[in-house]
């Protein structure tokens, strides 16, 4: 749902695989509740290791034609989750 044009997600969605990525505790803490584009800058300038899939999330590589970069929206979450589950299924079928 949206409030003042900003998409909000439920607590359940917030903690789903489609809204999570891997990074260490300190880097994650430094991201806080910043806007998505601010988080991307922090990660880009970090000297800490960030897994490639997490970098792809913040560069919206899982969304075919991203229209905005300030938020991680429903389309981004769905595309990321689909890619994640496709990779997992691919590896279990090999």
C-alpha cells in the first residue's frame, strides 16, 4: 500500500527473502533507514566485502527497466525473488 505516494510494505514482506540481501552486520547497521539511493552510495563507497548478488540488488540489476532508484519497490522485490528462486531450483536440478 502507499502513503503520500510512498509504497509501504508489511512486516511480513519486510522480512521476506525478496527484501533481504547478504552483508555484514556493521555495513547493514550503517545503512539504517536511509533511502535506497543513499544506501547504494554507502555500499559503493564501503571498503567491506559485499556479495555480488547484494551489489546487484542496489544497482537494480534484477529489474529489466528500473524507472526510479530511490526505493526498492514491489517490482524489484518480485524480480529479485524470481531470480533467486530460479537459481536455487537450477542448482537443485543439476
